[in-house]
C-alpha cells in the first residue's frame, strides 16, 4: 500500500487526503479511490501479475489513441504492479439497471436505452480498437484459438462438472470438445475480443454514456464472443425480447465498422458462442464458488444453469455426447428445482411463447374483470364538435378513445365545402388529396386494431371511439366513418356510428369474417 502512496505522491506532489477501497468482484487486483485536497480523485490499483497489468496499461494507451471511451492511465510504477487510472465515477451499468434485474428482468425504458447505448458502442472497441494493435501485449495469450477453447472447456469439466459427481465418459466428452473447439475457430477473426464484456465492466458518465474497463484479458478473436458474454450474463435475466432487440442493435451497429454476414449465419454462429460462454461461466462459478467459497458465484449458479437449460431446447447443436451430458447435468437434484421463467425458450432469436400474457411472479395473483367473457363486442364510433362537449358513454364504462382531428387541414374553411359533411364525395376527395387525415388515421388504426383484438379475446361487450373537430361536420365525420368501416371489415363485429352534430346514426351489422 505504501508503494501505491509513493506513486501517487510522485504524480500529484502530495499525499492523498482520502483513501477508499473499491470493491472488485472476481479480480485479485485491489482498487482504491484516492482523493486529493481539492476533491478530485483517481483509482489506485495494486496488481498481482505484471503481465496482466502490462496488458491493461498497453491496451488503455492504445484505445485512448483511437479515442475510445476507456480510462486514462496517469502513472505507472516501474514494475507495473501499481498504477493510477482515471476515476470514472461510481455508477456502473450493472448498478444503473439493477431495478430491472431485481424485478426478474423487467427493464424499464430508461434501463433498456442504457443497454442499447452500450451494445451499439461495442463494435467500436472491437473493430476500431483492433486496428494497429500489437497483439503480443495481450495476456495471457494473443489470440483466441483451439487451445484456449479446450482450456476453458476443461476448466468447465474439472471445476464444475466433476464436482457434481455426474457420471460421464471422459474420452467421448473430449472428442466432442474438440469438434466444438474446431467449429468455434472456423472463421477468421481480426477484431478485439474483450473477453469479459459485462455490465459490471461498463461505467456511465453523468449523461449515461458508457466507458469500458477491465479489458486486460482481451485478445484477437471473434466478435460473437463478447455479444454472447454480455447478453447471456447469468444474473442479468434479460428477457428474450430484449435480448433479440439488443442482438439486432449490435448487428446493425457492426455494419458501420466492417462487412457482416447474413442475419441467418450471424445467429447460427452466435448460438455456438452462447453455449461456449455458458460452459465457461459455469467453470468460473464452480472454481470461485465450490473451491474459493465466494458466495456471489455460488448464488449465480442457478441462473447460469437456467441459461443452459434454455439453450438445450434450441436443438441446433451437433455434439451428441456433450448435449447428453449437459442434459443430465441440468436434471441433477441440486439443479432440478430451479423455477423456469414465464418465457421458457428465451433463446434471443425466436418467439418463445405464444401466450404473451403469461403471468410473472412480481405481478402477484391474477385478477379478472367482471366484464370478461360476456361478448360479443359492439363498437361505438362518434363524431362531434368540441364546442358541444365530448359524447357520453351510455355503457357506464366511462368512455374510450377521444381523438382530436383539429390538427389536420379543414375543408370547412373553404366556401364550396361549408354546407357539406365528411360523408360527401367533394369533402372526401379534398381530405384524401391533401393526405393529412390519412396519415392521422394510420396511427389511429394501429391503436384501434390492438384494442379491438384484445377486447374480442377477453369477451368484452363495449368499446368506444370518438373523433372531434371544430364543428363536428367534416374531418371528424370522415375519420369516424372510416374507422367504423375499417373495424367492421377487419374484425366483423357490429359497429354503431353516430355523427352527433349531423343527427346521423348508422349500424354496420356484425358479419363472419377472417381477421386480417
């Protein structure tokens, strides 16, 4: 510790006024926040491996030259076992999205945006960061290859699989490991493989922009690995829809930096790395948890096993003995009682559950409306003048949608149309030639379709739409009439149209139709 203070003094010219330990999850390095008299701070690092420290220091300098968002290195000891780096604050991506994680993977809009911002930046460090990089500085090896894959697979075998005492044929498993390793390195890779890309290793500035840390294990390798590492992080509990969205955000961002394969090929390759990363993670959890007895890693094993269980359902891998061993592993008593989430095939690529209204433990017991299963649905569509008030809902439900048409071009301002309504051909032609009302109705149709379909599913009997304009004569009449016809044509339900200010009432009869 004294040598770290000496380094700080030689850089700053004074001793730090404050020293605060900074937690490190799986690293053997020790971190301290060193604060100066003026309140500014840096992170002091005490390492245990010169080669590992050298890799981080070299990579940080290289990435800074390429203007990538990584910490600056301010001072380095002669033996490189201690160094001072920029303090990027206290807010990590892992902490910023803790609400969604604690809610079982129900991330809100702000949390999702932070994830999107981060995944869009990943190709920048992978592709631009690789340019001009001297791979010989990487630790513990310069390149992802078959040997490194087999090392990690055997790490899984010895540190996780064997401690479970599951019976398996070691030579058969080794043969499948070799096939798996050969497939993983089959494509040429010229990008920087971060290797430990996860939410804990992303810091956020005040504006929410991501900065990357802890890339000292990086090397030349395939970009699929980091995407798998990030999105299938066991404890993150990313739901399949969010995973899929982030995969495509990454894919589209990657196009800005390099030539990319087809989506189909990309997804097939990614699935291999997801399986590999899952086994690698289990190996790390086994070593850190079973042997080093670190609670964080023991607590993470159930979520990683659930990831594995979901992967095996994909049925896309061609390593029969390995898959047999993994299937039997997931069925062991110590892993068999893990609750499956509502979306049971969260593979990140395919729709996994046709019931989009599956319950979630955070929701509590389900409740039902007294109007459920009363059907059939009758839709009421009104046109009205805002000067005379919004139409009342006689069903007792309090009304439904109210749309304001006054933002569209008003034919009532022109003499030829003043005595006509939105049902008359000249007004219809005026509105449709102008086009504003058509754009307006496109959005209305999207809202209405979802609502009508859901009400039919639940057996609700009443739904109301109202369109208002200045006089209730032109725009609102046109919009109400067209929505009524749209719903009747698409869903076949009875629609009652009321043009209130025109004293016009129409019923569009229910009919048998195939929902379009």
